[in-house]
């Protein structure tokens, strides 16, 4: 019930449309009942050979109900699906607003396949909630009241019998359907989620599965999940078949009971004989209103399961609470300072960062280096407010950053990472992700700064060139340069370089570093890297190891001290030719 009420809350903004849709649905059912009733009246009354004038109203009624039924059905579908699409839009917007504050700290326990299944499959399942659950119940309720009252005018017992039959068919059969469909429906939703997650993981890892000769095992696993899903869906179909049979049985039983009560009324002269077939057709036609309720119960079960999975995300508290009275960040210049900052991803694990202190003044170039697992990525997570830090303080212009909205603070940074996401869109659209209103002149300017001007000019479609999913139509160096151009277009006072030259060859790396040095000359730069290449332009270098700063200073001074930086530099020099050790050598 709690999940149902929660889902109904999403319909509040569309109350008028919902009421109109329910009215049209009821009018459609009433037109169907009226069509059969007037048809039966016309045939049975005509058998008595009355004057044509007596039949005139019935003739017009048949035409009216025949036409109106189609018109009302069309309008009902139009409005109900309009409500449905609005509901889905509201659900998707709500879901994004729910997930966005949780990422990535509170979503690390969910697999990508599971999250995608909730976003796509569970939301799509809820498209049945209004059209096939809410609207049919509302229309059926109004029909039961209306037809019970109408037949009750001839005899209260007739109205009571019809209403009882409709209620029994509308509640008893759906309860049976719910009982039959609950287990397979719940199983089907769970299996669909598992199958979706397994399919996504298998497709993403198809290269490795093929290389290690495990593609067959993955296929067997997918086939097994698919077979179990099909079995659960067959159980739901079998339940539907029994439900339809039960509805037909109840409709005919109610018709017999109405006849049993109405025949004595005809014999006693209380009821005209030609009305007997009319009542039969009215009873049978009335069951059109309750027949969908059995299927609605099954959809209700699936909707509750999907809704519960979505609302489960709502119960997770945000990783970063919003300040009650957030401060406004003043325009640049900005001074960023970390004072004894520590971070732990889990209370049961050791700190990923311990007592980190640094200061990034306007225009300063600061590098953070260290071996793998030293804490470099954790530092980025803290600075971008993706994870909340524990001890210590982070100050922006001497103000605690927890007094700013995380999104406002994050907006002061541009990030150039080794895994920058390139969307399956045009070059222009990928660039405008950083600035939606940027003109072509601005785009060409940042492409020139990033070293992509000649490459873009050589493209047949220029800025309108489609780059493919993940930028597959671009080389690794071109993708990195596109990420640089996007960051430059964002034009923020603080820039984080997260391994921007990873996976590039030595020549491309050296050229890109030189271009970054020129393009970011006036920016405050924090360069996170494990490669000690091109660091001569850094004002200060911090050496991380085990989540702590173990050394700091200029590159030349750190080499002389003989510490961790010097050892890392020596190892790297053995692996990289001196020709490519810095951009100035090219």
C-alpha cells in the first residue's frame, strides 16, 4: 500500500488530466453497454411489430452509441497515454534527481547493470501503472455504481445481484490473479534485472571473454537466465488464462441469476417482456468494465516490485548533505587550501588520505605525484566533492567549503582526465557540453589551443562530424585533446589534470604537455600523475605515498634529496628515452 500511495503522488500534478481520462474511460464503457442494450431493445421491441415511431429513439440510440463508443475510446486512449507519458517523465526526472546526489559514493555497492535496469526496465514497467492499473479500477468502480443503480430501478434485487457479480469479478478474481501473479511477477522482475545486468556485463567484456575462451560459458549463463524468465512469464500467462475463464463464468452466472429474478417479474406484469433480453445484454456488457481488473492485478504486482526497487534508492542518504543556508561563491581570484584533510571510504578500512595539507593560489601550478594506490584519485574525489572528507578543513577564500552547495563548488573546476567521456554525438555537441551557448568562433579557438584545429579542418563535416560512441572514430590522442578543448571552453579558475597524457605515445604526450602549459598559463592547476614527465613548469610538487604527503618541493630539489621522488624518477628514466623526457627537448 505504501508503494502504491507513493506512486499515486506522481499523478497529483496531472489531476485534471486524470479525471478527464477516467471520465472518458467510463463513457467508453457506458457507450458499449448502451449499444448492446439499445440493440437488444430494438430487436425485441421490433418483434412485437409496433409503429416505426416507437422504434425511432432506439434506432438513433444504436447509431449514437456505436459512433460515440469509437470517439470516446479514441479520446480516452489519447488522454490516458498523455497522462502516462507525463507520469513517466516525472518519474525519470525524480529518479535522476535522486541518483545524482548519491553518485559515486553511495552507488558503489550497485553494479552498472543493476542501476541501468532500474533506470530503464523498472521505469518502463511502471508505464503500465496508470493505463492498466489506476484507470481501469476507477472506471470499473463508477460502472458498478451506475449499473447497480440502473437495474435497481426495475427491482432492487436486480441491481444488488449485478453489483455483487461485478464486485466479485472485480475483486475476487483480481485477488486470485494477484495471488497467482505475485510470485511469478516478482520472480520475472528479479530475473529481468539479473538478465539485463549479465547481458550488459557480457557485452562490455566480450573482448576478454573471447580472449580467454569463456564466451560459451557466458552464453550458457544468459540462456539459463532467459529460460527461467520465460518460465516465470509462462506462469503469468497461465494465470491469465484461468482468470479469463473465471471472468466468463461469473458473467454468465450473474446473467442467469438476473434472469431467474426477472422472469417472475415479467410473469407478474411488473416488467415488460421485451426488456428481458435487454437486461441480459446489459449484464453481459457491464462485465467489460471489470474484465481488465484481473490483468490489472498482475500489472499492479509488477509495478509494486519495480516501484519498491526505485524507492529503495530514495532511502539512501546523500553522500554530501546540502547546507541549510548556502553561501554564494565570490568571483575569482580563488584561493584553495586543504588543512590536515583525511578521507576514509569505509570506517572499517584505513584512511585513503591522512593529514593532507596544500594551498593552491591563483595561477599556481601544483603537481601531486606518487605510485599507484598512493591516494591521488582519492584527492580528486575530495576536491570535486564526490566523497565527503572526515577530519580537517578545505577552505575556498578562507571559507569552509561545506558552507557552499557541492554543485556550486564543483562548478569552479574543469577536469581533464584519462577517462574523459566522449558522447556518441557530433564534435560540436561534445564541446558544447562545457558551454551550451558557445559559438563556432569559441569552439575553433579552444580546438586551436588543444592542437585539434588542423584535424578539425580536414574533416569533411567539420564541427558536425559524428565522433562515434566513446569517440571510437578518434585516436587516443585526439580524444585527450578533445577533453582538453572541452575543459578550456568551460573556462573555470581551477583546473585539475588527472593523468591527461595516459595511454599516449611519448611524442604525443610531450606535445600535449607543451600545449597545456601554454593554454593554462593563467589558471590555477593541480596536476595528478604517476609519470614524472614535463613537471618542470610546476611551482610545487607533492609526493604522495600511502595516502600521506612524504615530500614536497620543486622537481630539481626533490631529485637531489634522494627520496621517493628521486627513486621514481630514476626508474622512469631507465624506461623512457631522455629525448622524450620533457616537452622542451622536442
